DNA sequence: GGTTGAAATGAACGAATGTTCAGATACAAC
DNA sequence: GTTGTATCTGAACATTCGTTCATTTCAACC
């Protein structure tokens, strides 16, 4: 029978990822040293290498997990929703998910250029996969006449950019509640696709 | 009478800024070394310090010049335009200006966190100044009844995020011409503010 | 042709980087 | 209490970093 895993590892592994995510998002991948991450966790730099083969993999894993989580959560959220209501569902979901994961969203967008070519291809594919979820919604609605769009692809990019932008200004303690912001973005999106 | 400036300096100064802009945008400020920049210009690292006091100032100047240029160009573009047409003018201008300056736009957004606190405050003020140009347009239109907006501030941020997003996908050799893209974004913006 | 001075070099600086690894440590199992 | 092993340290490694500066280069002038 396998030996029970050491008690520290159950804590340290996730703690490293959380610290790395926070620091990478705040200062940028290249500007954060392994010693900084270790210090944040309360451990020395060498110990990090029990949990990740190297710094690049640490970054890559954070980005991959974010995007895979995003896709999985969306597929869960949309299941059982009629195509007609899918757009509204998407907007609500996207805003919610992104507000709750500012650091990860920031990282997955800002640090693309610090990925190796191979890792970049994987991350980029995941991003496109998510984008094409929205594109499919718009495309269906366009064909059915529910939406009237000048260009499906451009509208897709426009809506995603607009929605993701919420992270550059929204604050939970700000003037507007999360629900109010969601409603406003929903109305803006409706207008953008209105037949 | 002042001595004529050395012949090299007329070339090298701008060349350094161009190389730095390109490299910073491609790989990130922290990931680019002074030796890389110098090599790109065809000079050794020490020579850079004849043109900039340090790396941080090099970054800061690039960002400041971009934002100051953006503001000045916009104020030039809008002059003589009636308030009613200002929004359309803004969209055209913003898309055009941003498409033509991908690296600078990218830099001024991505590298905010690598600025010293003092420099960050200056850059951030310039950004807000530009944003409030659009906000003023929307606010006027809202008051006059030309637009119907749920929230002026959120709509401002939404429009800017949507428009700036053009840089993440547009290519001059792509499926759509610049003029076509401008028109699509213009229509999307019109819908977002429609009374 | 010699003088001047800006431009650029090349070597060097201390500091910080990612990563490795032999040894110390802590803790579950017996 | 001894053993076994996962965990972690501390020191060291080869590089690379931003920056400085004495020295060299070279075009412009008298």
C-alpha cells in the first residue's frame, strides 16, 4: 500500500500556485523570482522544485488550469439552456467568472509572450475554443434571424473584449453592484446583436 | 554658436526608442535586457546611457509619449466637429490610431505594473484624461437625449475596451479591410448608445 | 594636420537570476 | 525508540542583469 503523502505537501503545493498567481499577476512573470514566491509561501527557493520542474511550467500550468476551468465551467453553465437564451447566459457567466478570477484572467492574457512556443500553442488553442463558444451562439442567432450582425467574427471579438474589460475597472466596493454591472453589460450586448 | 550635434546621435536616439518599443512589446519590459536593445540598434550596451538615464526612464518615456501623442492627435481630430458627430469621429480615430500603433498601445497597457509609483501616477492620469474625452461625449449625448445609456461611465469603459480590442485580432492582410472594420465597430458603437 | 569633443567601446562592478544537490529535519510507521 | 522517507534547507553553480567609466574612435572645425 502506498505511503500516506507527507502532511506538508497537501498545503505547500496549492500555496505555491496561489502565491505564484498573485505575484505573477501583480508584477509580471519575468519580474518575479523563485525566491520571492518561496518567501511568500514561507519556504526556501529549493523547495519549490519539489512541486514544479521549473518556473516556465509553473506559469504554464496556471494558465492552462485557468482556461480549462473556464471552459469546463461554461459548458456546465450552458447545459440545458435553450440556444435563444444562451447569449444572456454567456454574458452573465463571463462577467461573473472573470470578476472572481482577476489574477488568473490577467495572467492568461498578459503572459502569453513568456510562454515557450509549444506551451503558447496549447494555451492559444484553449482560448480559441472558448471564443468559438460565443461565436457559435452568435452564428446560430444570426442564421435564425434572432440577431442581425454585420460580421459574426468581429462581433464575437467585440463582445468578448467589452466583457473582459470589466476587470480593468470593477471593484466590489465600488459604486455599482456586481448584479447591476452584469445587467448593464447584458443590455449593451443585447443592443450589439439586436435584430 | 552651438556645435553641430554629432552625426550619430541624430540616428541612434530614435533608433533606440524604436527598438526598445518593439522589444518591450514583444517580450515584456523585464524580459528585455539593455544588451538586447543595444544589439538591435547595432551598438553596445554602454552607449544606451548617452540617450537615457536608465531602463525605467526609457519605458516611461515610451509610454508617456504614446499617451501624449494620442491625446494631442485626438484633440486635433475632434476640433471643428459638432458634438453630435463627435462619437463617430472618436470611433474612427481610436480604431485608426490604435491599429497604427500596436506596439505602443500594447506597451502602455501591459507594462503599467513595471513603472515606479511616481511614473505610474503620471501615465494613469493621461489614460484617464483620454477616457474622459469619450465619457464627455457620451455624457453630453445622454443629457441631450441623443443617446440613451444605462450608465455613462460603464458605457465609456465598455466602448473603449471593445474598440481597443481590435488590436488583438486585426491584421492588415486579413479578411477585412481597415475601413470595413472601422464601419463595423462604428455600427456596434451606435447600437450601444442608441436612443 | 592638429585640436576638440561627442559618440561609442570594452571591461568591469556587485547584485540577482534559475536551478541543483548533499545534507539536515521532521514525522508517520513499526 | 528506531527506521524510512517525504520535505526542506543552505550553500553553491554558472549566467545574466543594469550600470559605470576610463579609454578609444572619428568627424568637424581652425
